[in-house]
C-alpha cells in the first residue's frame, strides 16, 4: 500500500508542476511586465504547496513501507527516484523555499531589463538577498544529504557527481583544450557571412522546417520567442523558444536545433510513466546531451547543412546574395573564436565558460567570494581562460546568463557533461548505423531518432546515469569521445 | 485566530487559481491539440487540490471562530464570502469534482472541432456523461444549500437569485420585448456594410486603439485570439481574447470593447484584497454589466462611434470605400435582426436567446429533457421566440456556445441580468455626469472609468449585489432602465 500512496501523491505533484511549467513558459514569452509581482507570489505559494506534498511526514513512512513491497523493476526505479526527491526536499524548510521563490521571481524578472541596461548597481540589491537565500538552501541541503553545500546543489542536477569528480574531468579539459582552441581559432580565419536583414517571420519558418526534419512533433509542442531560449512545457506539450537577430539567422537556427534536441527527449519519455519521477528525463547532463547532439553533431555537420542550404536559399535567397552550400556554411557554424557570451560560444571554447562559472560558484556558495566582488573575479578568470576583459561590461560578463538571477546554482557543469554525453552517444549511434550521416544529408533523422528513443529517451529515469550510459554505449561517461570529436573536427 | 487562518488559506487557494487561470487562457489560445489530454488531467488534479483546501474540516471551525472575532468591515464581508464558498464547495464530493473536471476538459476541447463539423452525433458521447455529472453536482449542491438543484447552480453565479425571481424578471421581458423587436427590425432595414477584406493584423491594431481609449492597461494585460472570446487571467494580468472575421471587422471590434469592460473591472478591483474572496468581482451579472456597458452603452453610441470612425478610416480606408462616419456606423452596430447566434445577437433579441437557454437548462437539470432531445427542444423554442428553424443545424443551434460543452449551467441568465445592470449603472452615471457622451466623442472615457471605479470596481465583493446597486444607483436591480434604454434607442 505504501507504493500506491506514493504514486498517487507524485501524480498530484506532477499536476502542480504541469501548471507551474505552463506559467513559467507564459512568464517568459507572453506575460506583460505588470503581471510579474503577482505571478511571482502565486508561483511561490504553489511551490510551497508542492513542497509540502513531498515533505509530508507520511511520505517518509510510505517509502519505508514500499521498500518491503513486491515491486516491478520500473516501480523499484520509481521508488529510488521518489526517495531521492524526498531526501532533497525534506532538507529545505518550507519558509526558505517560499522566500527563495519570491526572490528568484523578482530578481529574474528585473534582470530582463537590467541586463540590457548594463545595470549592475541596480541588480545588486536584488541579487545579494537572493544569493544569501541560495547559500542558506545549499547549507540546509548539504546538512540533509550529509555533504558539502555546493556538492548538494550539484546533486540536484547530476546525482552521483561532486565538485571533485567534476574538477577532475574539467582538469583534463583545461589541459587539452587550450591547444585545440588555439589551433581551431587559427584554422577558422575569416568567413564570409550571409548579409541580412533576415526577417523574423522568415527565420521562424526556416526554424520550423528544421524542427520538422528533426522529428519535432507540432501536435505536442510549439516554438515561441523569449529573452533567453529554453525548452519548457510538459512532455505532451513541449514549448521551445528562441530569439531572433535580424542580422544573423544562424544563431537562432542553431538555437532552435538545440532546443529541438531537448524537446525530442521530452516528447519521447515513457508514456505510461509520465506522471511519475521515473518517467522524467534522466538529469540535466543527459538532457543537455540530447540538445548538444542535435546542435553540434547534427546541426553543425556538413551533411545536415547540405540538406538545409537549399532551404535557406528558398527562404532568404532573394534578399541575400550568398553561396548557399554546405561548403560555405560549415566553416561559419564551426567557427571558433574566443568570445564573451557562453550561449553563443562555439563547442571548443564553451567548456572554458563553464569552468569559469563552476569555479566562481564554488567560491560564491562557500562565501569566499562576496557578491559585489563577482565582476572582478569574473574578469580575472575571463582574462586567464580566454584572454578577454569584461571590466565594466556586466551585460557581457556576470549578468549575461539567466541562471544566477533565477538562483540556479550547480547547473553549469551539466552543459559540459552534456557535451561529453552527446559525443559519446553519437559515437555509438554511428557505430551501430554508419549510414546516419548520409541520411542527414537527405534531411532524414529517423534512424538517429529511433536509436536515441530506444537507447535513451524511452528509458526516462529507469537507470542511473552510469547505468544508462553503460547500457547505451558500453561505458560510463568519459571526456574521451568529446575530446576525440573536437580533435577530429578542428585539428 | 480563526480569521487569520482563513485569510492564509484563501491566499493559497488564490495562488492555485492564478495558475489555473493562466493554464485555462493558454489552453484556449496557445496549446496544441495533442496537449489537451494531459492538460485536462493536470487541471482536474489541481482542481481537486484547491477543492480539498476549501473543504478541509478545519475551515468550518475557523469560520465559527472568526465569527466571534473583532473584524473590520472588509474582513466581515470577506468572511461572508468565504463562508458562501465553503458552503458551496463542501456540498460537492471531491471525486465528483475531479470526474466533472476531466469530462469538462474532454468535452470542451472536442467541441472546438466538432462544432465546425456540425457533428452532434460525435459530440453526444462526450456530452451525455458530462451532463450526467453536472446533474449529480447540482443535486449535491442543492442538498447542501437546501434548495432546488438548478437554483443551486444559479446561486454559484448570482447569489440571491432563484429560478422564480429570474422567471419573474424574464416574464416582463417576454411581455415587452416582442413589440420592441418587431419595431426595431422594421426600423433597421438595409444597411450598407464596409467591404473587406479587413486583414487580421489591422483589426488587431484597431482593437488595441479602442482598448487604449477605453482605459485598458497594457502593462497589466494583453489581447489574443481564441475560438470563443473571453476575459481571463488575473487582475494584475488580464487576458482578453477575440476572433477575427476578415469580411467583418465590426463584430470583433465590438467583442474587444465588450471584453475590455470585463478587463477594466478586473484591473480596478481593490488592490489590497486581491488575494481574498472579498477582493474578487461581485458576480457574473455585475461583471457582464461592465462589459455590456462598454459594448452597448459606449461602443454602440453615436458619440464613441464618431470618435472611432476616423480611426477606422485610417486603418482600412485605403482598402475599403465607405463613408466612415458615425451616421453610417450607428445603424450598422445597432441593427436588430432575428438570428441564430447569441454571441453576435443585438441587444434587443439577445434576451430571447438567454430565455431559451434558461428554460432548457431548467428542464435539462431536472431531467425532464433528455440530452439527445435537446436539438428538437431548441428548435421548437427558437421557432417560438425568434421564428427561426435550427433543424439539423447544430452548429448554429445547441452546439453554438462553449458553456454547455464545458459543463457551465446556471450562467446564461447572468447575461441578461448584466444587460439590466449596464443600463441601470449607465443611467446613474449620466445623471451624475451629463457630459459623459460628449467626452466619448473625443475618445475620453476617464470620467466614466472614474465613476465606475469609485462606485463599482473598487468595491470588489464588499457589498451584496442588492447593496452594491442600491449604493451606486439608489435602487435594486430592475428591468426598468434596460427597457427604457431599448425603447429610447429603438422605438
């Protein structure tokens, strides 16, 4: 009886999270500014409610009962996921959850106008109290899980990983990347870009063509515009977003391809488990693995670009003189350059952006770095890793990402774990189906979609990350395939 | 302490309702079809949760305690509203609420494609089980409130009104309207309509111009498209919708003006009480009173039309030859015609549509009319009241409205109570400020907005309907000002 009660409870929680997902998407895409305060309050209240449903003392008892029950394999995995969530949530007091949610909503919303204004001083009075709350949360979570506060934050996104395991992986990248970066920058040289303007409406059409060929199911999802692109909604109704720059359609197009990778994962989670923790995506690194596989392995390949090139010519050809071919496009999308903005960074320099954030987050959460000193610390690491100065340029420095203004700490490492995941999965998919690249040149992603559905997407959280990668590829996650991929593409 | 606990509880419920409002708006405007089933399930689950928070046995105890406490006038009114909600909700068992919510979502969603297909046979298997659930709800509610089941449904929307009180008012209309209808139809004769097409984007621009001049606050709301226009969202973020017919912009424009009336009410509810029942709008009839005041008293007046006419010429003039003047427009918007569709009916025949539904609902809820016999009963009353046949034409007959497919019964009378409210409020506003019509001809609605804010909107649910109308106009709601208005405009 314990398991049944848990399943009912988590179905209820899933329904609340469904509405919160819709409201979150709405906030980013549709909501007028004046709605922010009351939306923030409502989200905070409902967040507390969901929190109370998990932390209800009965849940602990039901978990103990369920452990003694005769469960199927999927039910057992579900119980494992439920217990993990329960341990996380019971570690943080409700009033702290509520206060943090309110502060996140306020700070995150203000950031949308303060970032373009480069207004660090205006941001600080909202950001400092948020960080104070995030530190309290990390402390409480660490106490509950019996680990270091920042390890506890990482565990929310990457169960099984720690600061030291990540630092070890990142050490390999810090060692190998500088050589690849220098070589790739040199090799990149000058490219000739197609000249805009590229009207937003046409960019949207082209994005939707790409989405369709990548398998996106428009009966269960849509594409919209937001300040910071994301994949939201729910598995049966996946909402991806992009933003358009009328001078450069490629960034938005590749962003759409990226989010489509996330979306395909969500749209193919196991139908009968969607309302339970075991039916959710396996974690942030694996999620990012899907989006980066779509973006970097597929979207940046000469094969898929040779399919897209005539579509681009159809869409923009009349307004832009350009040699619409894979030969012209591939050097553009694979151009490597040391730059300020993580989200538009190439796959070679990207890990350096992540390592910077990872190292700063360790200091911010431990308290060894004060909030007001972040810009200076940022600038110093940016100089060291990419040779760029961000002095006084907050909008392209520490205010560039949505994550910190929304209080999301411990999440950045997942981007690079995701890049490693993408390389490792794609390597194995090619081993199983060497014809995949040729199919991509015809705009046919069905073989790849099928392989990913069978080996990753349909598994939800049935396996742990280590199990999933081992079953799918024969080995645990490693940086080797990612570094091999970079060397083969850029050296 | 009882009152404080109640206020906290209802704040929490308000937050859930906030997210449900957003999800409801999204469902009608944004959601792809494939998302309907899981959305319906989530809404049902969360609806049950909100229901449980009201029906929690503690709430009854807190109410009794609060009655003995020293409360302010607003708190006392809040307690009255809380008790009323509590009585309604405790009368209906949770499982019935959940089953009804699922059936409403399914039937309501299917209706969107079945109505255009005129598919009554496809609709019936979804509609019959819904009605069965609605009857059970009405029975349970009637038992709880100690009244007839249909009276109980009416009480949800119009506290204080009953079948017999409404039938008495409607009897006056049934007596007086036929003469006015015949005279108005005769007087209407042929009008020359502006020729389309009127592009949707331009219609939207014109609608937004009208909204702005009617005081709509775009920092706290927006305009979108849905199959059936409505006013949703929350007071700080009011979402109104319309639909566009490229051959006829006037219907959509007047619809937008109508929903703007609803929106102004929501946007001006008392700030400090928004999260409590006393801070909500006074009821459906009063709400409809605001929208009909905006649509019929303002939007259809020669004064406001003389302001809008040049805006229309600016918007459509180049593509349409027409004498853009109040003289040409007034006979169009005030044209009276016996027609099938309630939502596009003129203000003179509209009450006959409502009376038809009111009389059928009485029979449907009592069970004296079987669901499958509704089309025949509809046709017979339509013949009697407006001389029109709807045989085999379900889409223009009993399938025309969203209300029944979504299980909303007891609501239709509010439309005509609203028309009476609009006439009575506007009559008094003109008495206080005879210069209002002249201001309208300049597109200036500030005097009217101020009068309504002070006398109606800012009161929320502080007063009962009778009290509100008496304080605002010196008399309880009556059909006299409405009939006077129709006689003065049409005879």
